[in-house]
C-alpha cells in the first residue's frame, strides 16, 4: 500500500554530510557544472516544464519566479533560502538540511547563477541552531573547493553564501519580515509594493525560495526523467510531506504526486493509533485547511486537494482522531495565531483575538448565533484586509471547518 519514491531524498544516508569529497563521490556538484554551461533562461524553462510550484506554501511557479528575478534590473542581487519552517506540523525542510546540506548549497549557487545574484542568505529558524555547524562547514568547504567566491568554475561568476538564524517567530517566514529580521530590525512585515524581487534584502533585488523548492533543482538538472515520470497533469514529480498527529508512524515521506491521502495515512504513516476514527485532517499547517475522512481517497495533487476544499501548502498533514473535538482543535489553532500575530495591523491583531473569544464562548456553551455570524464576518474581513499573509490565511482552518462541520457551528450541535 505504501508508495514512496527517492528523488529529492536519494542522497539521504549516501554520503558523509561533513565532507564535500564524500558528496562529490556520489555526483555532487555535477548539476552546478552542468548549469554554468547552460543558458540560465533554459534552466528557468526546465523548471517551468517540470511545473514546480514553490514548496513554502504559496505555490508560486519556480521557473516564473527565477525568470522574473533574472529580468529585474539592479546590481548585486540576492537569493534567500527560507529555512524558517515555522508552519505547524511542517518539518520536512529540516530533513533536507540535516541529510543533504551540500545539495542545498549547490542549489543556492545554481539559483545565484540563474538569477544573476552575488550573495545568498540562508535564514534558518532559531530552533534549528544545531544544524548551523553542518551548514557553516558545507559553506566553508564549498568555498575551499572554488564553488563559492570569485570566478566560480572559471565562468566569471562570483557568489557567496551567508547563514542567519532567526529568533523563532512564525511571522518571520513571511518574506518582508524575514528580510527585516536579517537586516537587524524587528521581524515585522511591511506593505508591498515595493516587492522584494525589486527591493528586498538591503534594498537589493531579492529572490526568496523555500528549502525544498531549491533542493529540487540540482536533482532535476541531473535526472529530469525520474521527476517527469512521477505524478501527472499540473502536479508532476514528487513532494516531501510531513505527517503528524494521532498516527502510528509520524514522519517525513517523499511521495509521487497522486498518492492518495489514504495511502499516506494508512500506509506510510501506519494508520491511526488504536484504530480510532479520524475526526479531521489538516493540510498545510495552521494556515491550511481541514477536511473530514471523506477526503481519504483523494489523490494528493494540487488540483485534487483544491477540489476537495484543502491544499498542499507547506506539505504538513495533521491527523486528529475522534478523541479531540473539532471545536477544541480550532481553539488550539486559534491560540497559535493570537500568539503569533505581530500586532501591527488591526484586522489580524483584533480579529484573531475576537475569534478566540468567540470560540471559547462556544466551548462554554455561551455563544449566540450572532457570535457565530460575527466570527464568519471577521474571518472574511481578515482574509481581505490584513497587511500580510499571516492575517490573510489565519482563518483558512476556521472557514474550511465551518463548511465541513456545519453541526459544530449550529448551536446545540453534537460535535462541539
Ligand atoms: C506568516 C508566514 C510564514 C511563512 N513561513 C514560511 C516558512 O517558514 N518557510 C517558507 O519557505 N515559506 C514560508 N512562508 C512563505 C514565504 O513567504 C514565501 O512565499 C516562500 O518562502 C517562497 O518560497 P517558494 O516560492 O519556494 O515557496 C510564510 C508565509 C507567511 C505569510
Ligand atoms: S497581518 Fe498580522 S502578522 Fe501580518 S502585519 Fe498584520 S498583524 Fe502583523
């Protein structure tokens, strides 16, 4: 029943992650050598043919992003690797950093070459401090071997990588907040425009990508066929997912797109503990959406999940069994957003708080139908008028729960 594939994860356990020589023995830096002999625009075309969508959650096409980054006028462009991984239930990027650090470094150099950048920054969440020595060592060794620094591979291309650790705020995964954090300012989002592709880190044109999006590139350059043979339609290739919650075997799995949700939960993740019933499944972390078990036979693809009312998002998948009520789950999710809102704009700061109060009232049997209506209105206003993606998506879970579990919101219902 279980379907996994080794494309993005094929280097895991195959080399000594502290040694560039060991990485090169399994073909490391072949993709970079290949890339610098290609027309950068052809690399963007390859990414577009593979239909890679950003793996950080927003699902923006990678080939288009790199092509736009190339086209932006400006000196000393920057590529940033978003290794903040603050979305709840999402822990896949950590596996890529831990098990294949040289591939990430190689990917960033390729990104720098394609986008015409001179510097790369890795912004890694504070909680991943234990992986700093691994990455710093990989950067140092890549520099010693001439893969970083000046005139890389004799192609007149200069590029360096810097590592920065965040302080552990969820909002710092948002592009403009992340940039301010690296600049030494408070990690708070700013209004756009200017977009970061035009004026980002240190006011330089900046291309921001997730760890998994970047990590795919060297593999795609050297083994396009395997990737293209997985999945179909708009969801080609493989996806790294992290499964958490009440399952027997939580963890990170690389699946070909098209694997069903049932195969993921009952095959790879070993099924629900003690064969309990599934209460709900949350896709894409706290800012994602929820479904009930009717979603089990849905293939894990962008289009099929969307049609089922959920999303790929960050690749997190949380299984909650029948012991937790939908309402308690929503209160916990809401607690997260009330804590993590940076408080800068009114819809998100006040909206998150107000929704939390109404959910608590519901739990105490004190909510009125007017409260429920107000909660729906606040959720809609937040998604339309918040300053950044945090406020815009904070109510995805609530709004999808209102559709999926109408009984919970019909006062006096059974599932509250
Ligand atoms: C509140 C918030 C938190 C985010 N956290 C992350 C994160 O931890 N990692 C990530 O890659 N993207 C995160 N994103 C999405 C990024 O803003 C951005 O879309 C992404 O890094 C772009 O890379 P991609 O196109 O490769 O996905 C977050 C967005 C928001 C609004
Ligand atoms: S939406 Fe929320 S997190 Fe984003 S700027 Fe406004 S208050 Fe801060």
